[in-house]
C-alpha cells in the first residue's frame, strides 16, 4: 500500500467514524425523548386518568410518584380509542408513511427508496407511537424506534449530501443506534439492524 492510498483510507475511515458518532448521538437523543414521552404518557394517561399504574420493565423505574386516582375500568376502555384516534390523525395528516409498526416502513425505504425518509417522519412517529403505547394501545418500542432511528439517519445523510448508497448505510446505522439505545444493548441493536434489512445473498456488504 502506497502512502497516498494509506492516507486516503485513513481519511475515509475517519469520515465514517465521525458520521457514525453523529448518528449515534442523534438517534440516542431521539430514543431518550421517546422513552421519557412514554414514561410521562403512562403517568398522565394511565395513572392520573384511569388509576392504573403499569409495571415497569426490569431495570427501569417510574418517572413520577403514583397518584391516588381510583381505578376506573371504563377509562381503560376509552383511553386506547382516544390515543388511536389522535395518533391516527397525526400520522395521516402529516406523515402517512409513519403508519404501522415502523420496521416494515424502514425496510421498504431501505430497499425501494434509496434510504430516503422525510425529515418529519421520525418526529411524527415519536409522538404518535408514544400516544398509542401510553394510552393502552397494542405494540412495543422496537418498531417505532427502528423507524425513528432510520429517519434520523436519512435526515443526516440529506444534510451531509451523501449518495443513495451512503444514505442507506446511515439509515442502517440509525436503526442500530435507536434500537441499541432504547434497550441499552448496542451490540444487539447492530445485529438487529443487519438482520432486519437482510433480503437475499446479494445483500449490500456495507451493512
């Protein structure tokens, strides 16, 4: 390897290291916002209104102290409908591509849209998913955070004016960063991003 080639490789590696650090920070912050929105929503919707305090996952704690609201079964029936109505209106009004689980939309954007996701999608997905989950709607956090992280990766690629191939790499990194941060498992996030985007033996080795 010549000195010029070595210099090029170092510059290329340094550039992508910086990009990955940036997407890790941005997707991580998005994950934190999503996490705290879920905690606040669970407190104000389920605890304050319905008098129900869902148990926390292992290793997590409630953000606020419990209320003295009496348990109300009827509100537990009403809240999921309200949350679904509001989140559905948000999605279909501002970002229809943010509908559904989230992972499917991220996979579709990766394989069919050159990794492009509109910048508003991760914002709308964060709010709508938090509303759905904290009002008793069925679902989990892995799907929404995958699309949220993918959206931030695509946004950063747009700001940096990267190519479609580079955008797809940033999107995959965003998925891994988002999933890894929300579940506090960075290696699992990286493996999840690589596996969920896999389609055939010709799969882009850059991922």
